[in-house]
C-alpha cells in the first residue's frame, strides 16, 4: 500500500540579515544528507555580483524541524548560495573573497569586498537583500526525496551524492566514506580522481564497491548491489569491520607495490577497482606480497601491460587492427570499452590480471607454527642447544624455555619445515619478529 506524502511547504522571503542571525545555531548548512561544496570562487563571486545589482536569484529550500524546543532549518537546496554569502561577509571565517561588480548609482564596475562595502556604508545591499524561501515540513524520508528531486538540475547530484542523501545513516556508507577520506590525498596525487570529483563524492563509490566485493568474495554488479545492501542493512558490524581492515591493507599494499601508478592506465577508476579487488583476494588467500624482487617484477609487468593496452587502443583510434601477438591486450581493452561495465566484463578483466600477476606470488604455508612432533625432532637433533641470535646471545636453552624461529619468516613465505627452523630464546625471537633472514640471524 502506498501512503500519501506528509509534506507541507510554505513560500516566504527572508532578508539575508535574518538568515545570518539564524546561522549557525538555527540554520544548518551541513545536514547529514547534504552534499559537499561544489562551487568555485568564480561561481560565488557571480552570485554576490547579482545580489549587489539586485538581480533575482532562485529560492532556497529549508527543512523546518524542532530540536530542544527551538526551530532549526536544514538547507535542502541553496547551500552553495548561502555558503557564498556567509563567506563574503565573513560569517564563515578564512574564506573571504571579492567580486567585480557595479554598485547602483556608480558609473563603472570595480573590485569590491565586504570591508569596502562597510567603509562606504553600503553593506545593506547584501544584508537587506530578500531571498525567496520555501519552508518544507514532513517526514524525513519524504524530505530527502525532495532534496534529491530539487537537486537534479543545475549541478545535478552525482549517483554517489544521491546515495549519500538516501542512505546517510547507513553504517556501510559511513565506513566507505571514512575510508575514502583516508585515501583521498593518494587518489588526488595519482590522478585517480580530480579535486572536483572528490568534492562531488565520486571517490566514495569505488570504496563502497571494494568493501562489498571483499564481503561477497567477487566483483559485483554495481548498478543494483550497493543500494540493496545499504537499504537492507544486510551487512553486520563484524563483517563490515573485517572487510574494512582488508580494504585498508589492500590499498596500502598497492601504494607500496605500485608507487607510480598515476603514470599508467591503472589510475583510471575502472582499472584501479579491478586491481584493488585482485589484491584484496591475494591478501585473503594468504599470498606473500613482501618479496621485493617479486614486487618489482609485478610493477614492471603491470606497467608494460598497461602500455601495451594503450598502444592497442591507439591502433583502434587510427582504424588499424591489433596484431596477433596483441590479442590479450585487445581482449582486456574490450572489457573497459563496452557501453556498460557489468559483472561479466569485470570478471573477464579480473581473470586477465590474475593470470598476469598471480603466478608471481607464493602462498603462505597454511601451517603457521611447528607441530609438537617437529619441535621434538628439532630439539633432539640440535647439537648445540643455544640461542641462534648472531649478535652474541648464546643463551643455553632448556626443554622448558626454548622457542623455534622461522629462519625465513612465515609472512615472507617461509615454510614450517625443519630445514627452516632455528632454536632461539624468547627475547630474541620476539626481537626478530617477521624480519627476513640477515647477518644478525643464523641457525644454531
């Protein structure tokens, strides 16, 4: 059954001074469903110019609600306009700017800021300006639908901005937003997203997709999966926490393995997502990703592969076909050149990348430690039962206090086998940790 909307609205006008008196306690520019600022300083300057010239500007929409017995107005539409006015006046500190305009009665245009208007006692051109206001009241869900609807023109909401508005209370979305913020500078530095795209929240969607891919264990059909998981709240806190940790580890790994990824085609969001999903699988499946030689080889392979894919793309632009030895690159290019990046294309792309890079990395031994039988054999076959620390420990060990060190650490692919074992005292075993074998450490 569809219930009728509970929305009511009222058209009125407010002077800028009235709105200024409400801000910030009773006028909220940043309700949780609101998008980030997207106006440039040029946009803001043009608005102030219009106000000084007394040109009409569009109405702002305010959601009227009650909090602790006081009326509070959340900005549904008009955030950029109000923000610009408050910046110009100085109500929002540190963001002042000037505009080129013509004061009524003057003969020419000039550059003005708020301090000049005050000196000339013309600040009422701003504070006395009347703005059309639509006050909206109703259920939160209906109000958010209004927000999405009225922000579909002008600088229309991106898909992620709409998702943020509808599901701003979703723990899943909140976690993806937090992760996106954590890696925001990396995305910007490597050209994965521009500053404008970051301000439009476009970097949050790939983080949502990566989180859900980790949870589901597969690439996903983004057209339906994200909204469904946020609406149903089907991901519990434990799953979300585990997936988040894997995503952080994965992205940190990519940062180290591919420090110049911004120079390759893998800075493109589609390709970057596929690479991130692949390495999240490597992390979960226990691949050894700390071998410098293998990591250097992986970077060389990835860079060369991207170069070859780009060369095939250039051939196609010139209406020339790929050579027989370039078939793999042509096949990969097809997966990113289709009209829609659906799950079948993502799986094909994933398989190609796995075939290229997967063979480079060994899996960690499924046996983390040494068995009691192995410990007994290692002890009984050791001629010199002293700590193997090469710095000069030589502590005499007993059956009750000896520890066994992986000479080549487990995290580096070392096996839990007798030939990879050394007796060590507890202090120096902890000191070594997961350090690769070096001059200071040798078998006793």
